[in-house]
C-alpha cells in the first residue's frame, strides 16, 4: 500500500468507475471484487480500516451452529440456506488466506445423555450441510478424554463432549489482506476519509462525494460513476444522506467479548470460549442499541459473560482478571418491530436506491463477506449498464498467502536469527510478507528489538505498518496492525511510547505531538478500564521516551 499522502494525491487527481464507502470486511471485499472485474475503484473509510465491527468479531469463520438450531426449531428455510452458504464461504476464507484462517476443533461439553444425543444429531446435520466444504467430521469424546484435554473444566455431571470443526481467523489482519490485495490489483484506498455529503447529476443520481480529510481537516471531491454503501451499522446514515426520504432499515445490536488469561492445557483448547493467541476469548452478547451507542465494554456485560462461563469451570474467573475486551455493532436488517433481535436473520440484502443509484449492502456477517461483495458488484455492473462479468474472488489468494506454509516460521527464525515466538507471531500476522518485515530489521538491527520484554512484537512491524499499511495513530498499530491491544490493554499502553517513537521518526512528529499522542492513547485505555471498574494505569510522561527505541 502507498503512504497516505501519496494515496490522497492519486485519489484527488482521478475519477473512478466505483467508490466504495466503508473500509471494513464488506467494503474491502466489494472493492477487491470490483477491481478484479476491471472497474476502476476507490475505497474510502471514515476512521481506520477495520476499526469498527470488523475487528470486534468472535474470530470465527463459520456457518453458525446456533443459527442452524434456530432454523430447525422455527422451520426457517431462509436461515437454513444462510448457514449452508456460510459453510461453503468458510472454505474460501481458509483457502485464500491460510496464514490468517485455519480449521480448529471445538468442544461442546454435555451433561446428560439426552443432551449428548441432541448435540450429536445437530452437529451431524452441520457436517452434512457443509458437503464437500466439510473440514472434518464431528465426533463424541468420552469424559476421560475431555478432562485430559481440558483440565480447567468442572468434572461434576460431565458425560463427555461433542467435538466439531469450524474456522478461526484474524479478523483485522484479514481485512488488511483484502485491502492490500485490492491496492496491489490497481485500486486506491484511503482511511480517515469521511463522506460529508454527495453531489448529484441533474437527474438526481450520485455523481461525487464530498470528503472530509481527518488529518488535514480539508475537504476534497471524489468523482465516480457508482457508489456502494458498505458502512455496516452506519448504513442508514449514508442512505439518508443520499436520499433523505429513505426509511431506516437496520436494528443494530451490540456484541461484546472479554479476554482472559488461561492456564496452559495440552492443546490450548477451552470449552464454551475460544482460544485466541494465548488468551481465552469469551462472548458474545446480543443487545439492541442505537447506532450512536459508544462501543465500550461495560462491567455488567462482562459480569454477564462470566456468569455464563464460570459454572463450567473448576475455578471461576473474576472481572479483575480481564485483560482486554472488544465490542462492536452488528448491522442486522429489520424484520418487523416486534421480533427479538436475537431471532433476526444474520443474512444480507443488496438495496439499489431508484432515486439516487446508491447501492447499499445491508446486514450479513464476516464469513459471507465475499458472497455479499459478489452480489453487490453484480448490482453495480447492472447499474452501470455493462455486462455482469464473472467474479474472480472465490479462489483468489490474498496478500501474504504466497510463500506461506505452516512451518514457515521456522525458516524465518533460522534465516533472520529471531526468536521462535517472534517468528511465529510475524508468520501469523503477515504470512509471506513477514520476510519484508524482517528485512527492515536486517537492514537496521535496532528494529529487531522487542516492543516489550516477554512479548513477540518488534519495532520492525511498527515501521512496516506505518510505511506499508497506512497506520496513522498509536491505536492503529497496537489494535489492528499487530494485535497487542487485544492481547492486553495495560501492556499495549506500556508499549505506546515505543510505537510513538517510530511515528516521530517516520512521520516527523514533534516532541509535543508525540507526547500528546501517548496521552490520548492512555486516556482511551483508561476509559476501557474504568468502564469495567478496574484501576487506571499511570499516564506515561515524555521522559519515558528516553527509555524506548533510539535509532541513534
């Protein structure tokens, strides 16, 4: 990817066939699909790429076991077909980015033989729906095997567990892989570029977007023949910006997750929660909220999740043990005012506004992003009057896939002389591009230093994110580029001065700007802690910068 200033220059100098608004999973998928079909495309994101719900998922590429259960109980053929489509899309996700997505075996503990029969029957149906896209067959594990593999599980009344395979993926890095692949294919992408209004042609069709630049605070114009609204929970706001008469379509729900430290088990699995890069990811909630609701994990939400988890564990977790958390808005499409949001279909809809030509992709879930994009770009080509050409994204390797294999980290460790944990981390985050990160460290050995002792993250990946992934803030790096914020809020705060020092060097931040950026990040992390009723971390002062990376 280009540096942001260069990308902005290119975007303002050209007109486009398509402007995609929204730089999350769906927007990135739409941009890549359109560019691969020959449409000159620009992708605009009002905040950072994948900054909202696309980096706050449960990290599962799946059909949805509970959605299948609802489909059977309600005899809902639409929900049944949604699960079936998602199971097939799951395989595309795993194959197109093997460094970021992989199969994992999950366990459903059972406490009665009737429950065992119920779960086994349900998972056999899940297997059958997967068809040729099945990852591995589900099976029943005896009590002794379950306790051997999961010693933290409470043994009382346990009969065994049903094991089944699903996909797990790194959501924020997957979004970046989509965007990087899009840019490598000739597209233009820009973050912190918010659509303020639209300009229209005499017939009322959208002709241009008026964009606010989040850094220069200036406005610029993006001209395009078609516009796609892929803004998730903000879709209604964009729809009504284009057409004030448009009725609201969404009923957003808030989903939160907490992350806990867990004792090591034989294979890192846990029950009723998801193993995630050395942490236990527990979620999720499903509460209807307003689109403007602040996305922050609250104490009562964390306590609710712990109440669901703790009865199954030999030793209970407490809120004070939470090391991090995430929250995001699901853009559920309304299906009648009386229907509970937990029962709303997680499917998607492509809407074409007849008055303005705005194409909105509404609803959906991460696993079906590619299918959502395919249907959206079909609609774009139909609107533009040309033929609807074949979609190329079903089997299109994403950035980082080339040169990656499961043992690639060993080669990195040997070739570049880095520790095993760092090599694993870089291979998981960057795939084949990990060599580019480590080449920076080879050319400037100080960049091989760890951001924090005991953690695998190094300075070189910060520099790479700034130069190649349009990172503009400390949070951009720690939350979405390298994943440290999700691992541990407090550790991320302690790494902030080291990250800031690289921004100062790469982007020319003054000492005052650097300290201001650290203070702003500290305030955000302490807001997260305060919402959980946890003590704040001391603010880092400018003098702390002298103890961090010094390129001289």
